[in-house]
C-alpha cells in the first residue's frame, strides 16, 4: 500500500468532498430516473422493484427487477446511514474516488510496462494527473452530474471493470473474474437493457483493446477457456433478466423488437438517422479534441489547447507500442463521439442499418464517457513520455501547469455547483429537503386499501411532479405518488395515452360531461391538487409549455376549474396539498363486471358519441389482434375529406388487417398456409369467402406498406410486371414477389366470382365490392410508393408495375356503366287500388 499512498490520499479527499455538497436533510432527487431509491429504498423495493409495473398512466410491464441487487444494496446501506443525504453523498464520493483511483491504477499498469523506460516518479505523477483528468475534465463534469440517471454509475464502473479485466487477462487468476462478475450483479442496471447504450459503447471495444495489449504488448498467452467460462457465468448470473429481454427483442410487435429491428422512419426506430443528422451539426470536434464540453465557448478556454499539443508531442517522442495502441483506440472513440469529416459522417449514418444501432443516435452523449476514459489514458501516457525527455525542473513545471488547469477548471464539480446547481435567474437550488406535510400525504395514500388512480393537478407535459421543499429547493422528477405512495397516477399529457388530446381539449372547453366520462374510464379515484403558486410559475414553463395552452392559466383558474368537476374535497394537507374524491356514481374500479363487449377500430370517438350510449361506466382496452369475422364489431369512422373517404372507404366496405410477420420470416409460410386453410373453410358461404378474400388482399397491401423499405426490387429496368416472370422468384421478401402474391390471390378471386353459381345480380354486387377495394388498394399502394425510401429508378419501375397491374384488374372486374332507363322495374299489384301507374 505504501507505493499507492499519494493516490490513496487523493482518493480519500475526493471521497469526502461530496459530503459538503448537501446540507443535513437535503437531497438531489428527480430527473428521468427520479432517484427516489435513495430517499426510501425499502418502499421503492416493495412497490417498484418486486412488481414490474409502471405506475404512471395506464401502466405497462417493465423490467424493474433488474434494480433488485442495486436497490437492495441501498437498503442495507440505509440501515447503517439512516439519512438519505448521507447515502447520496456516499455514492457521490464513491463515484469520484473509485473512478480516480482505478484510472490511476490502469495508467500505472500501462506505464510500468512502457518501452520508453519512464522514471518511476513521473509514472506516479502522470497516473495521478490522468485520474484527476478523468473526473475533472470539462467533458466529465458536464456529463450528467446534475440529475444522474441509474446508468451514471458507468463513470466509476468503466475504469473499475477495465482494470479488473486487465488484471484478469494478465494474470488469469479467477479472483479477478469473480470480482468482475459480482460487480456486474450488484450494478445489474448497467449490464441490462436499460444500460445497453453505455454497455455496448464501452465493453466490446475496450475488451478488444485489453486483449491486444495483453497478447501483443505484454506477450501473455491467453487461455480461451477462461474467456468462455467468464461469458457463461455472466450469462447465468444475468439470466434472470436477459431471458425475458431476449424473448422480448425477438417477439414481433414488442417495444424492444420495434426499437431494435424497426426500419428507419417508423415509430419504433425513433427516427434514429433523422435525430443523428439533427444533432450532428451542433457537435464541434475541436471542443472534444481539447477536452471541453460542447457549450463552452469562452475565450479563455483556448488554454485547453495544451491537451492536444501534449498528445501530438508525445507521439513525436514515443518509441513504444503502448502509446500507439492507446492512441488508435482514442481516435476510434474520438470519431464516434464527434462524427468528424464528411466521409465519417456518411459511414456513421450507414451503421444505423445494423439492428439496434439506433441507441447511438445521440452519439456524443453515448460515446463521450468512453471517449474521456481513453483520453485520460492517453493523456497520462503523453505526460509521462514528454516529461521523461525534459529536465527535472521542466518536467515538474509541466506537471504543475497541467495540474493547475485540471484542478482549477474542475472546481465547479469539487465545490458542488455542478452537481447541485442553482437556477441563475431565481437562485433556487435543484436540491431540496422533503416537506414533512407532503410526507404525511404519501403515508395516507400508501395506507389506503382502495386501489384507485390519482389525477395530479397542475398537469405537466411529461408527467413530472413538481414539489417545493423546505427552505427553498424543489423536486422535479417522477411522481412520488406512484413511486412512494403505491397509487397509479396521471400526472401529465404523456401519461394519458389515447385520452391525452381529448382530455386537454375538454379542459380548454370546460366540457365537464366529457371529463366525467374520462375520469370514469381512467379509473381515477382521487384528485391531488398542489396549489403552491411556486410550482406553476414561469420558471418551470418548459414543463407546461404545451399543456398551458389548454390548462387554466394560473392557480386561481385551476381552483375554479376543480370546483366544477364531479369531485368532493376530503382532506387538506397544509396550505398547498388538497385531496378530492371522485363521486361514487362515476368511479369505475379496476375490477368490475362487464355487461357488454364491443370491438371497434375507433374506441375514443365511439365512447364519446352521445347517440351511442349514455352510461358513464365504460372502459377501453387496447388489443393488437384482428377481431374474428363472427365477433360483434362496430367500425366507427369520421369523414374528414373526400380523399380520406376514398382511402378509408368508411361508408362502404373496410378490410383492415394487422400484420406483424415479415415476408422473409422463417415461419411466414405457416401464416400463408393458415390463410389458405381459413379461406377454404368459408367456401360454403359466398359472403364470408368474398370478405375474407378481400381481407387477405388488404393484408398483402399492408405487408408492402409496413415492410416495403426492407424489400428488394429485383428488376433493374422499367418493364411491365408479368405474373409469369414473378412466379420464378424464390425470394418472398421483395416487391416483385409481394406484387405476385397479390395478383395470384386476385386472379383466384375473380375466377371464383366468374365461376360462381350465384345469380347475375349477386355477381354484379360481388364485383362492385371488389372494385371498391381495388380503388382503396391503389391509393394506399401509390401513397406508400411515394414515401418509399428507394432509388428513383426502382421507384419508377414500381410505379409502372403497380399502375399496369391495377389497369389490368379494372378491366378484369369489368363493371358496366349502369343505365337506369334500360332496367326493367316490377311494381307490386295493388288490389282494389285505382289509378294510373307510370
């Protein structure tokens, strides 16, 4: 330990510093993760981690059990520390000290084996400065300290795991592998689907770096059985969450599946390329090169030019492989975090074709942690290499200058002004002390046995809860009502699902009749109203910007609005917290007995149609499967324009399928076989056969709409598509094959109509129905081609092929123009009636 004494002293100082950031009882909670597991880990464990259910809105299943090891650790530490303030300070200190110390150890390991024969004192100082740079660089201190999310632990986990894995590769001792695996279990969120972006950004490439260093520089003969054992043990330890995650990723229609495999431009893809292009122009490679964050543009930051200068100088003086290897990986991550040059920009865009790469659409944020890790390694080696070529006095002057710059510009973090910032206009801190009056309210709803939902006023956009603490400070984050109180809530526009637009419109129009129905359908039992003027002030306008156009303008209008609602006040907690109960005749509990079930494609419009049903007790359940032909069905359409009527065919016949299996799916042939079997079963019922045939034709159109971007265009020239040509294609996943399948099914339907034993009148009706669908399919397919992301030559070919196909089939349907004067009318014979009939 003696050889590490200076580094240990620095690490201890860094560990203690965060304990001065917060006053007794003060906490920095909030943000996208809420961080409420620091405040009350026992409740968080009981209400969230053990039940994989999102309390906000209508609730969805989430993988909260990945938090179990981490929150259990917090629970045990809370038993020791008692205070959440101490617990938060402990983890802040842990982040600083562990991150510094293991970057220091990593650097010392690299420099110890350096071929430049660097003096030991220079190795020590350079390693310490490299560790300090890692935690105090401008990129580092402005990368999430204000409201850290759960994966922020990567700041210290990355260097810790890198060093442990390096020691494992160099020594091949199982104790290092055991430590690494135990760490991954405790901090499971960083090694789960939640932490996928930082995990895949750091570990794959870093492990390659460690292997190359151990194998080719240290000449260690690595035993692959240890590597295989490590992977197997990792998968076994994390199987409790990886099993469900993998299953979800490969389940068509799931949120994970749509995120990983959805084509660009769809909802599931989150428009990764568009997002990347939008933010790429705001990232300056020059700032990253100097170790600055992207918003730092003060003139004196030119001083940071010393960092790239020392890097360049070290390469000129270097005679070893270690610095070159580190520099190579540094440039890789510099590229990923900055997307430099036009060619690099183009290449990065192509990577979005790789399934799952959309997680790196915010490229600078996702790669920056790995970037400044390798920047620190490179800087430490550069300082040692250059200092080794200087005189002793010049070397210590070099270390002094870099030490002053690193620590001096890192003071905003050391003083806590970055982690616990104040609003520059109001002077209010982002940290707060919990209001004991609000704690009483949380305890009251936690102990209430009725499982109703809570509507929170004032409504925000994202569903955040705003709460003023004691002695200034505020909480802005996930609703405590659901995360600590155990009651599901609607806290904002985004939490209301399909009802969000109609709810805001009803608020704006003061439509109490509609609001009454909404409260019932949303299972709202209570209203929680925070009348504090402070939380509905202009300083938080970013949370209310959209909602404020519909909601009451101020707290006085909110009070008047609530008075008109079908609620009764039941309690006041202090001056600001008011609780109302929804009237008994309106409240619809979670569990109830249904009188009738109706399937519809437009539940929102139907449920609020005054001509449909008067009963307020109605609920909407979203399903993702097509309703059986024999089931009771109501299709409710609202005509908006002539074009939409033609497209939707709302006044005529509509066949809208659900498609979730791609044509190149290995089980697609089973779906086709099932369709043919179901169609065969309806042959005895002409109407069912016709409807189901049209349904399957719509399904072929839906496949081309949904998966057209991924389908190949086999033809290279613009020719008329012939069925005989397409029949030779073996690939299902092409536009040509999809058009062929549509043509084949249409030919079979026309042949069935022509050979049908039905009357001439019925055959004419069948053709009218088919003709209606042809118009609808043509419009849908041409619109889909217009939006298709293909080369112009391919789109021109498809336009020609589709137009020719529909032209042929309009001729095949052959509906004659009706002349009413040529029809023979039969009039009833009215007995004992006199008069002239014309």
